[in-house]
C-alpha cells in the first residue's frame, strides 16, 4: 500500500443463504493509490464493492477516511466521497449529457442555481473529455463516450475514492487506452482508484498494486507482475 489508508475493510463476510460469497476480506487502499482488483467471474469482486459502497449489508468492518462507515447507507457514503461507476452505463436518455452530470451534482452538492450547476457540470465534462458533447443526447454517444459519461457521473460526487467497475469492457485497444489515460489523470488529481477489470494489459499498466479474489477469498496482494506470476493466481486463471 502507498501512503496511509483512505479505505479499509476488516473481516468482511457476505453470505447469501448458505452460500458464502466473501470469507473474511481484509483490504486497504492507500490515499491516492491505484489498485487493480481482479479474479475469475464469480470470485466476489462485485459483491465486495457492493459491501464497500453500502449496497449490501455484511459482517465485518469498513472504514473510510478514518470513520467507521459499516452501517452508513450508500447515499451518505457517496456524499462523503466514496463513489463508483458501473460496468453497464445507464444514463438518463431523456436528458442531455450536461443534465446527466447535473443530477448527481445537485444531489451531492445541494446546488439549485442552474447557472452554478451548469458551470460545475461543465467542469466535470471537461475532466472526462466530453465538454463538446454537453448538449448532446446520450443516445448519440459512442461506447467509449458512454463510459466517460458514467465516470463523469461518479466524479460529480467529488470523490476521494473512485471504484471503476469494468470501465473498459468491450472497447477497442485504442478506446481502452483512452479510458486508462483518463483514470490515471483522475488519480493524478488526487483520487484513489480501485479498478475492477479483466483486460490484463490494462490492469498492469494502471495498477500500482493488484489484489486477487478467488471463490470469495483474497489469495494475492502486491506488485502487479509478481502477483500475476503467483502459482495460485495462474491456477485460478488457467486451471492448472
């Protein structure tokens, strides 16, 4: 971990009936750190993120910015600066790109003045490279621009931590590089980022540290290339 922890979990367990989806997860994210979270499908990555962000109740403890947020509802965690984007963008298709940013901005900041809201939305759109499409409909956006809009909606919370859930799935190599450049730029601005991703070249380029889940357990945590060479990780991905 780089720096002091901005987000931590201790002993996080999540059960669905008799099935244990997470089995005692300890995790730390350093302030301004970039961490890749990987694992086979069904390994518990999304369940863990849902526990961190308050979408799912769980056993164990979650601490954000030195405060115990274990029982804090998801909306309060978002307002506190813990934001996430989703794998499948679902913008409000009846609103413009700018208005899509304005919805979470208004909720998080409480700003009601339209000129101020538009100015703040424009700033977010400039950050994600969509300012020129501010008045467009999301229906007209390409897949890569929809991913940028999804990240922009998360950025509207002015997060200290951003969890990006498969922000590059289905994109071309050049589009993957666009999203990587954007995420690294956001990290350089001071945001700690957890990236959930299956594209290994993206994970290696992005991550300062990689954490691997298999069957609800954390099996590796460390330098990206060392982790990907770990025998347990190789077995998990290649079935050896």
